[in-house]
C-alpha cells in the first residue's frame, strides 16, 4: 500500500517491492528498569520506583545518529496520538490524554515500553511489575547511571508459538528472490525509501490467532495482505505508530504498539534481520496528517462496526476506535480512484475499481457530513477535462492499466487502455502500429462519442482481461517502477503478448478472420478485442466485405469504432510467445493447505517462504502409480508435483484443491475416481463459438462445468470405441463420439498432453457407482438396501436437491415405469437424465420402488409403532423409535436408514426445494404405514424419523448441535 502522500493507490496486481539489507549497526536495545510495586500502587496508577530497582537510563544517551552498535530490541520515541483536536488547545489536550493512557493498565501481551513524547525528558524509567504486567512511568526523575543494555535476542518469547506442521511434499522450479520476497539489495540508493523498502511472506500471530500474510514496507507504511494480488490490506499502520521492535530467535521478531503487539516469524534469519533493520532505519518519520473527519460507521458485507478517518486523499478504516488511537488500521481506500453515492436513508457506497464499500452512518446528520467531506476530497483530486471525467466514471479507468497510478490522463485508443504519463511514453516508443496514444485533455477532436462509450463500458477492465490475463504477481509493475522495469513490462505485454488471453482459434488465421466477421455483427466487443489481440485481420480479401463494413451494416457503432482504430495495427507475433520454462533446478518444499491458499516452507513447522493462491491453478492430474502417491497441479507459469505418504493423504489434498478451483459447490459423488481436472475452451462441431468451462475426467465419463452462473453441468460418456486426436500445435484434443465432435483447447501444452495420455485409461474404465454406501449402520449390524433404490438416492442427491417440489410433483407415468424396469435389470447401467423433469421422474421411480417392495415395517409390529408415536413427550418417543428400529430385519433396517438419511439431506435444502420435514412425511407416510397414513401421530413419527435420523439410526447418544434442521 502506498503512503498517504503518494499520488495513487496499489497497482492492479501488487508485486514484491525491492528489498535492501542494512548493516547490523544502528540497532538499539530496549532499556528496562525493574521495580516492585504493591497492589495499592497498581490500583492508584501512581507507581513509585523501588529503592532496589536498577538505576534508570538517560534517553538521550542513545541517539538516533549514534554509531554505537547494539544487539536486541528497538524502541522508538513516539509522539502523542496522531490525531488531535482541531481546537486551539488540541495539542495540550492530546498530550494529557496520551499521558493518562501511558499510565493505564495494559494487556498481557504488552511489552516493556519507554514513555514517548516529541522531546524525551531528561530522566525516565520503565518499571516492570512482579506479576509480569508492565507499565510505563512518565517522567520519573532519578539519578543517571551507566547504560545497561539487555540483549533480547537471547530472550525466548513468552509463548513458543510455531506454524502448523506441513502435510505434503512439493517439488517445483526454483523461484527467483523477487518472486518469494526473500531477496535483498545493497544499500546503494540515495533515497531512504529505497534503503528500507521491503516485502516478504511472514507468519504472524495476533494473540493466539495465526496467519500467513504478504508484508510490504515502503519506509512509511507497513501493509499486511492476505494474498499478494489483493487490493486491500488486512492490517496497515504508519511507522510512527510503532513503539518497539524486538528481535528474537529462530527468525522471530515482534512489533509493539502502545497496547497491542504483533509477533512475526520469517523463513530465514536474513529476512528477519532485513525487516528489523528496515523498521529501525525508518524511525523519526513524520506521522500522517490530522484527519479531516473521523467517526464510527457500520460497514456491510460483512456487517461490522468500524471507525473511519479521512486523512489527506485517503480513507483509513479501523476495526475500532481503540485501533484508531493506536494508529493500527485495517485498510486504506484512496480517494483518487473512488466515487461516492448515497444509498438509502443513512447509507452510502464508496466505489473503487476493485471493491465497493457499503457504509451506514448513525444519523442523517452524520451521513450528510461524511458525504460532504468525501466529495470534497474527491473533487480536490480531480481537476481536468470533461473527457477525463467521463472516462473516470468507470472505476477501472481511474487507475493506469499498466502500473496502477491514479487518475491517468492518457489512453491508447486501439488497445482500449487508459494509462498514466510515464507508461504513455513507453507506448509511444512502440510506434503507432502497436499503440496509438492520445491525451484525455489535449486531443479533444479524436474523442468521438462512440470512442468515449467504448472506454466507459469496456476500457481498462476488458483490455486487462485480454492483454493482462496471465500477469504473474512478481512481474506486475507498480507506480514507482523504474523506467527500465516499465519498458520491459509494457513491451512484454503488448509487443510480445506474453500475458494475453489467446483466442481458441489463434492457430488458424482463416478461422480467426472468419470469426471476427461474425462477431462484429453482434454486441460482443470483448470477443472482438480478444480476436484482434490474437491476430485477426481487419482488412483481408478485397473481394469480400471487410469487418468494418459488416459492423456498419449491422448498426454496431462501438464495434465499428474499435475496428477503425485497429485497421492498420500489428498484433503480437505468435512466435514471440513465452516459452515453457525448463524444469531444471527443482526445489523441495513442505506444503500445507489453508482454505484457498497453499503455504510452502523450507522445513517442517517453519515459517512460510511462499504462498500460492489456489485460484491460480488451471489443471490438476492424479499421477499415482503403485506405491507412488503423487499429483501434479499447474498454474499459467509453473508446475508443482505433490507427493503424499499414502492414498488417503493424497486424495485429501487433491480434492480440497479441486473444490476450491471448480465453479460452484461439488458433492462427494462428483469427486469419486477423479483422474484430472482442467480449465479449457470447449467448441462443438464446425461452429466457431467457444465456451470457457472446467472439465473433470473420471472412469467412463467426462463432466463439463460451465463457468457461467446458473448453467447446468453436462456429462459426456466415454467408451473404448471413441475417437480422439491430439493437435499439439493448437493445444487441442478432438473428441468424436455418437456423431458429435468436440474440441477441447487447453491453456498449456503440458495440460493438453497430460489429459490426452489419461483419456484411453478413462475410456476403458468403469466407475464403481456404489463404492461407498449412501447409508451407515452401527458396527456389527449387516444389511443392504436394494441397489435400484441406492441409484435413485445417489442421482437425486447429485442433481435434484434444489428442484422445487421434488417429491410432491408427479412425473410421466410411462417414463417412470420404464425407468424402474431398467433400474431393476441393471442399476449401474441405467441412463438417468440430469435436467429438472428427468430428476422428477427419478424421484417418482424411487417412490414406485418403495411401493412395490415388501413391507419395510411389518404389519405385525405396527401396533408397537403406533404406541410409541402416542407418547406425549418427545423425550419418551425417540428412545422407543430407536428400540423399534433395532428390532427390524437387517435389510429392512438398512433400507429405512438409507431412505431417511436421504430425506434428512433433502429437507436441509428446503429453502430452495420447499420439501420440509413435514412435507416429506406427508408424502412418504402412505408408503411406509399404508392404512395408518391418516393418523396424525404416525405423520409426526415419520417427520421425527427424518429430523432425528442421526440419533435414531446411528445410535448416537445425542444429535449433533451443529446440524441444521428445518421444521414447519
């Protein structure tokens, strides 16, 4: 996160900042004087120095510029709170309030602190209580003595916190130092910002809460990010808020504020030393400007109470007012790239290119104040032409498409990007055949209404989805990039097309041009941009209508405008595409999964040296063979081989990653036997239209998951008689089955070849649909539900849980009868449809199978069930149900357990399918109890068999508290 004084906010994809090592000198140790204080003194908050305490130290004996070298902790002289009252005596009031806080009780995790003021007093002492709680004593005079330095490097932390143990071994290509954030540069730059700038992954503890965060420091602000590509921080604070930094062993160090502290652990002592020295070098910085407005707000999504402050051109958001007083922010929103609008009576939205923040004020008066102040700050940063203001109406256009600088005033009208002045210079150097650069302020004649609309509707968002589709986080430049870095990145992006998103037809120029002529007649400007980026020609055969004339005749003004500016431009040369990196110099790491991230460390139970965002994964392949348990996962820029100790461990890791990357939730059955998963473009037959999908390869079938929301998945059966062919130049597999031809185009040639190798194995294998039973019986009890019933339950669980009125709807009687016959003859081979009407027919088949079965609950025992259902108290009924279930024959008991286990899952989705426990009981009571179906006690019994399924059928002592049960 840039400093408040900087012009812009974070770049679209943050990259590691340059790091510099500083000499081990310039380190100052924390100074402590131990005293004993009785309880009365603690309560009165007026501690006195004990006569046996060590003599205090003169603070000026350790000067900032002193050449003396000390090992240990670092303490900063901290000014009073950053934000004071605007009144005339604000400084005095702030100092008095700060003095009170300095002498107040602190939490258990507070460190020994030195009282801080703009000018330190001549004599002071820090007292340490006998119960390990420590207090600051401000201006306690005492006789100066010789300095006593404590080496906190040898002091072990109070709690020996350590990262979680690794769970899998990982091999990958060695990463550069800039990629992992562990590198450093010599202290050779004249700017102090360069001398202290630093970034790396750090394990962090806040109390008992552990996290691994990407940390950046620009000399003023230290920012902590969940992911390297995040646009908003988890924590951010100015260096002037730090009161102490303590270096510890094993790569650990702590940063202290007045009442809180963070503990960090670097993956090496060199990285730890770099952070400590950088923080020490930055001491003495001026604090941020006083806030123009601050107060409490309610933030939605997630809903929480926060404290906000407008400082300069930034809105600081804090978790609480206490954090505001400490200077410990949650995130910063730059007003240079934001717009604000009122939403509701007390609400307003702050819109940025990356996220919309929704707030609610406590009153209409507070809302008016916030809106006025925010608009003033935004207007002060925006002073330019009408064209710029209109283009900046799109939040994406408020930052440079290449480096992320705020309020860019230039544009490349053929590439459809809004860029800053520094990047515009590089664009000009590429020539007008690559980039046509125009000013938003000066070149008023070029800005026609269609061109302005193109930039407002599409602009940076659409262009970066094409040109910057695959930018690695380590290669993305920031606003402060050097001219050499800027030139290298922009030419790689637009001249070589290293990061572009390739069109599926890129390898066939004729089809590429043909598709362009089709698309320009529609409103799909984004695909037109993708085609132009991939090399489609606007001017082709003079005898045929040009793409421009086709767009004009179709009345597509935006398409026509874009084509005119690209009529004589050059697309990136396919031969210049980035070559596959050779897998040499592999490194062995330890890995562990954490939600949507993969953490890597050099040793087990060590701090993370790198973190992979699992959403960057594009392919996963199970490469296990014999005693080797291995799977490979690929990103756009790397391949990682993961080795586990056993098959269960491998599946746990692989299936976790698959659940993260796949669109939409998956049920367990979809993951059974999965061999490969990959993102690809799917094209059918001779058509030129393509769809971005995820595909899953399993024995006997391939599942297709569209990325578009609310689009159902489809199943492609595989068999040994299918024809498939590899087109290695296009990274495409041609699959022909049942007079239907599909083209699967992969993003990497490795993904394509690995998928092609697995296809014969998948086509010649059959999936065991009933490897795991859909019901569970207590240990020692044997029984089996009919396989046709299992197949129906399995299919409905996979495809029908969200079907409205699932079991209350009537399917087609003839189809249901035919379906039951096929299920009874060959349950595993019966073809069951996946659309809504087909699922309703399967539900009808399940009910018909139950009706045609022998009595599940024998007639001779039904009187006992009626008696159990008649008890007035539920606590008496449920034990009786359990007793009666145990008396059933094993197969009956298994069938009943499978049925009610399924109905329990169905009613969990009742907000969508409206099949509550009561509705299900009404539907199934006639099948189970025939003539007793009108008995209200029996209906209640059936409903309770659904609700208390776990308790009744699994024989547990009590139902789990976390189970969500819907009862009406």
